[in-house]
C-alpha cells in the first residue's frame, strides 16, 4: 500500500498502530496520514518518518475528500467516551456515514473500523437495545459502514490496556490521592486486551484482504470484574486502597459530580450504562486467535507500566490530555 489514512490516529490505539506499521516490512515506504483537530496532539508521532500528522477537520466533506486522495485503505479509530448526544452522534454516526460516502466518491474500498464490544448485531438503524449513548451510536456507525459498498473489516475490542491507557492508569492515579475507592458497577465484567495485540490485529487486517466482510471480537485471555481491575491497578502502582462497593444510584451521583471537574470528565453516567452489557467475548464471532495472535495476559504487561515512576514530562502530558491541550 502506498498510503493509509488513519482517522483518530493520534489517540491511544493509533499510536500503537503507527509504531507497528512503521516497523513492519510489509509497509516499508507506505505513508501513514494522520489527521487531527490539533496537530500538536499527534506530537508523539512526529519522530516516525513514515507518518504525516496533518491538521484537518474530518467533519468537512471537502477536507475528507482531500485526505482520501490516492489512499489505498482507511482505518477509523475516531471515538469519544463522554459528551453531549450531539457529540456522540457526530463522532460515531455522522462521521462513518460521511466516510462511507466519501470513500465511494474517491473509489476507496478498503476500510478497517474499530467498533466496541457489546455492540448488538441488530437490524440496520435499530440500536434500541443498547443501554448507553456510547453503545447506541457506535452500533449505528458500524451499521452505516456495513451498509456501504466497502471492503470492510470491523474489530470490536473489550477494554484496552497499555502504557498510555486512560483506564487502569486513571484507577492507579486516583488511588494515590483517595483513602478508599468508592466504586459503582464493581461486578461489571471485562476481558482486557493489550493495545499492542489490537494494533497487531489491525496490521493483520490491512495485510489480509480476506478479512474483508468479517467482524472480530478482540479480548485478552482473562475475564475480570471492574472491582478486580481497580484492585490490581492499586496493587501494581503501589497505592492499593480498599474498594467500597457503591449502589448504582450513588454511583450515578458520583459520576455527575466527577463530570463537574474541569477538563475531560473522569467518569459519566453513560459509562455506567455501558457497563450493563458484559464486555467479554460472545463466542459467536472470530477473535484474535483467528488472526494468528495469542492474546497477552494483563499481568504480563500491567505491573511494568503501572509500577514505573511517572516522570514529570509524562505527568504534564496526562494533564494536557485531560484539558484537551
Ligand atoms: N481504549 C479502549 O479501552 C477502547 C475499548 C473499546 C473500543 N475502543 C475503540 O477503539 C478506538 C480507538 O480508541 P482510543 O482509545 O485510541 O481513543 P482515543 O485515545 O480517545 O483517541 C481518539 C481519537 O479520535 C479523535 N477524535 C475524538 N473525537 C473526535 C471528533 N469529534 N472528531 C474528530 N476526531 C476525533 C482524536 O483525534 P484528535 O484529538 O487528534 O483530533 C483521537 O485521535 C475507538 O473507536 C474506541 O471506541 C477503545
């Protein structure tokens, strides 16, 4: 491939994907085009010689058409976890719809889309069963892409862990400052998957055209509850705190209060609603093993990055990310 467009490539998964594509002999010489709303957000990608980070508004049809020029494949990683109903709609539904139309105009057929575990198949347009804005809009976006004349592969990961995650790192950070972790939804089940395994799956899909038309669920080898994950984050970061189960109603109040803090919210009631759907393999779809990837267990990676001392530069980066700078 000469050129791959990676929407949402400045984020957590995008970073791992760009690093792997850059190092892969099958993509030697491939230009990796990463648009961002603010080019500075992709500064960690600047040292990668094959990556071009551009400032562009992917919600503008003309800009999207320009980005798709001479592109052999698109990877879509754009998503948000918190926001207004309009923001969810724009990032998860309207963008995939416009991407499908723009690909048709530009003659681009190959698209790999990262969706989320917990998405129901359903009939096109029907996302009524999903309990949260996040899952409802992710379902509709996925359906819009399936309905388009594309060579589409969809990946549905469970929660993703890795050195730059904002899930286990957040729980580790919180436990530095609070004496007790009050937690709602502690029995929600996850099957955490390593970001490098997700990136490997994306690379594999880009290499193998035969994955078009297929949907893969990406998960690690273990099922863990939210409460177990919070305890591991505390233990590995050296600040283990007792976990106090909160009833859901109190959890919703806590989420609303956390949403009032400045910067990106730490938690929202929509996140709690998403946790009503188990984030574990359904067993009805192919998984990492079907792509020739052995999933990495959390304990093989988690202690190393959660236990390392956080440098001042890393801490500044975390705060910049939280306040969208
Ligand atoms: N992380 C997880 O645990 C997890 C679990 C399941 C599924 N997933 C899925 O995996 C994919 C990648 O997730 P991630 O963790 O890498 O996300 P991330 O770190 O939050 O990155 C999201 C990317 O989307 C872009 N973006 C966000 N809102 C946008 C908007 N309104 N318009 C245009 N671009 C926007 C951001 O680009 P700029 O800020 O540079 O513009 C950023 O590069 C997503 O589809 C997500 O739903 C993630």
